[in-house]
C-alpha cells in the first residue's frame, strides 16, 4: 500500500519522493524531510499534471511521478466544475473532497471502492418485492450478505467478493446495498440521482473519479438543506446532514472548517 506523505513526514519514502520530483525538473532538496518547501513543490507538480493540488503526496501523485495512467483520477478542473455547478468557492469543494471522500475512488483491483451493507440488503430485498419472512429466511441462509444488523465488513477488495455473493441472491438489491466510490454514495439513491437503473449507476461509478464526483454533486443538489448549508459554509449543519448525528464526535465540522480556511488562504495567496 502506498504511503501517504504530507507536511511533517520524514524518512526514506520522503527522500524518494523528493528525488523523483528533482528528476522531473523541480528544484528541491533531497533530505527526507517533508516541510513547507517540499509541500510547495508537490503542489506545483500536482498543478502541472492536473491533479488536485492539496500538497499531499498520496497514491495518485506518486503514481503520476512513476508515469502510470492517471486518466481516471480526480483532477483540479473537476473540482472547479463542481464548485461552479454548486455555486460555491473552489475552497469549499476542496474541503469537502479532503474530509468527506475516501481519497481513492478505485481499489487495487481497478474496481470502484465499495462497502457492502448487509442490513441494507435485508431492507432492499423487501423494497424489491420479497416479503419480510423471505428476507429473514435468506438472513438465516446467507447471514454474511443478508442480515438485520450491520457488520461482516472485510474491507478493501474483499468487499467486491461480498457484493458478488449478494448478487447471487438478488442482483438489483445487491448493487443498491453497497456504497460506491470516492464519496460512498449508496446504490439505492440511483433514481434520485437520475440514473436509468442501479446497474447504470454502478457502471458509471466504474468510469472515473470525476463520474463519482458528479454523483456526489447531484446528491447535494437534490438535498436543498445540504446545498444551502454548503453555500452558507455552515459546516456544522453540512456535517450533521451528511454524516449523521455522530458528526461532532468525529469532528467532521471542525475538519471541514479547517480545510476550507487552509484552501481559501492558499488560493488568496496564489491570486
């Protein structure tokens, strides 16, 4: 797994990053210390290749430095288009992307990042025509993918295996019971978001992180209270609606406010 390198990181991985940036033509000291100067160079490199210029050398930045294909990665222009569409500053969208996204929209196997929810599967089976008794019977037969209670998470690419097992039970309900992509949008929102069906939604999530961002923007647009909170930069209200009642426990509102202030300050300085 690629190490996340940011301001304050030290060691061989930072030294290798700095060496790669120097080979790419940037004037940078190769000392293994990720300080302000290295962060500035990382941002400059990210802007050059079109990635989100957050100053953090994560898997996407390091992949670009190695010459790998980055066409499916989120770009700064995608965030700007989202900001324009939502009628908010770019710093707001960058803050939400930093705090609320998974950081990567695709797993190591190239498929969209997902998390399968077995308790949602139990509910979606009934929404799609099965009786409660039939759903309960399936929960007894295959409790790992149909259950009244959350759990059974395996993480990473193993979540695709759980989804595959659920599809053997009921394909539509299975797709609807997973959260998808950068922003982990639940599949059962497909109709609200304007997709033809849940298969169309899943296929779109597999295209690119920009497509995943588009779904998230539509998710905000179709929730007037959420959109209003974002426009007003009411981070507590935004976090309460998006993250649920435990938002304060996880400091989502604080993280959003800090990230917005950071990005707004950087953009003001760059103007």
